[in-house]
C-alpha cells in the first residue's frame, strides 16, 4: 500500500536510490529480482510441503561466555522451527482482526550434519577472535578481519553469532547479494532462549527477523520514516516507522485505523515477546525467494 | 534557543517518547540496547548527517541540511517544533 509522500524519505531509501543511480548493475539486479518475485508470487509456490534448510552456526568469541553453549544454539533452532511453522504458542496474542492472516512459512531448519567436504559435523564452528566486538560491516565473515568465512551459501544458511556494537541486534543480506557475505549475523546475547540470552531479546526473535530478510522480506514500515514506503506485501498495513518495546494495540499511523500498525509482525522492531507472526503474503514472498534466488538451498 | 544549543550528535531515545513528542539524547548517553536507533548529527554550519536503519538492519548515514527558524527545526525535508533543549535532552514535536 502506498500514499503520496508527505515528508522526506529517510536515509535508507536515499542510500538505496543512490546505489540505483550510481551502480547500473545494482539497479538491473534489483529490478530483475523484484520482477521475478512478483511473477513467482502471482504464479504460486513451486516447492511443495516443508523445505528443510541446513544451518551452520559460526560462533566467534573473545571471552569464554561469548562461546555460547550447544544448548543455547539448539534453543535458537527450536524457536525458528516454531516461528517458521506458525506453531509458536504466543501467536494467540495476535489481535482477532489479524488471526486469519497468521501463516505457516513451510520452512524448517536443521544444524548441518555434513560439512562442505562431506565430513560429519555438528553444524557449529567455533572461532576465537582478538576483536572485542564487530560492527555491521561484514567483518565477522572474514578470517582476515577476525571472523570466519561462511560455508557455501547455495547449500547452507550461515548464521554468525558474535558481540556487536551498541544498538545492533543483528543484520542480514537479501537474496541475490554477494555469496561471501550471504547469511545473517546475530548478537550473542540476543541468540536463543538460554545461556547468555538477555531480556527483552531473549526469545530468539532476532534470528527469526533476520532470516525473514534473508528470505527477501522488508521491514513492515517499508523502510521510510513516513508513509511513502512499501514492504511489497499486500496484507500488511502501511506503517509510518518502526515500533519499539511492547506497544499496545492498536497503534495507528498512516491513516491505518482502526487496527493500525501490525507491530506484532516479526518484521517490525518490537521486543521479542511482542512479535509473533508472519502473514500469508509474506510467506508467498519468502516462497518466491526459495523458488528464485535461493532455489538451490534446502530439500 | 539558537543553533549552538541544537548542534551536536543526537540519538532518538524512543523509550522516552510521549504522544507526539520525540526525545533525543546525546550519542554519548547510556541507552538501553535496542533493535535499532536513529538519530542525527547537527553541525553549526547547517549540514547534517542522518543516522538511519537500513533495509537489512545495517546502519545508514545520509548527509543533508538543517535550519532553525525561531522554534521551528527543518531537518532535511521534515519540519518539527523544538519543545525544549538542554545539553543532555532535546525534545521535538512532530508538526
């Protein structure tokens, strides 16, 4: 849903537009991807049933406590397998007007049992680093920068878990980007539900959100701090900007009353205990990514 | 209030917002961890850097211009009222 811009568009879209203007290749790739996504969304998903995606978790630690336990990693995988199958019990918190929108992504995640060379693995790598924390510059994905290289992104979902600077719980990469940086990065204290996971980001929803981006979902507010942006999904109301904390229903913006923003969507910015759903059209968009740029991954 | 009062690196303390009033604190403030935090650096020469949230959660920095007319702050293409300003707290109202 779109409206005529009432105010400036924010930095995100300025950067996006600058890239579009300065890098003809970026423009062509983005347009081709979006057109393909629209075609696939119209055609319906090619994959039937549940897609199983092998995951490798790269734990990059400086202190012993950052070297998170296998139990903490397992707790994150369990959250993903509830959230991406819509079996999370807290979906009962979805307001009644949107209960019919809650959708099963039909994706499940398993720690890889074979490494890229076909050898048995736990699906977890552990790397000691001299760096106290990383930023959002992809450094954790390169050994030369204190991190560790990912496994082939056509076969594995790479999840790097490390310490990050303030006000960053994680970041992701859309489908169709550079292979060497493909995957998601999650703050160690916002990963899983056990061990070092810390309130209010201790329910594993940062990974749910970032993997949403990895499957081509946009933020629910359309990445503009006004009403001009779109998330290219028809069944999420237009919203002015991110919601934080634990909003009370309804929170109205962009003339979207009476129900307001769908802030309980995984693609908003609320606390872990306040997000609990993907919508039908978001699932269609994710399945389009699995049929398109991510067609090689999973079984 | 004058340009000097507002100059600085302000980050949105969204946890303190009330209704249509937006609260900002200096970047050095001890904010609680958040999924993201936006802000702006206002320079005395009228230029600014907006700190935003990218579409995959990476941070963005965008240059722009700002101007103060009385208590009206023009920030890029946005216009807001300055409710109050102190060294550790800036309150703006959407207009």
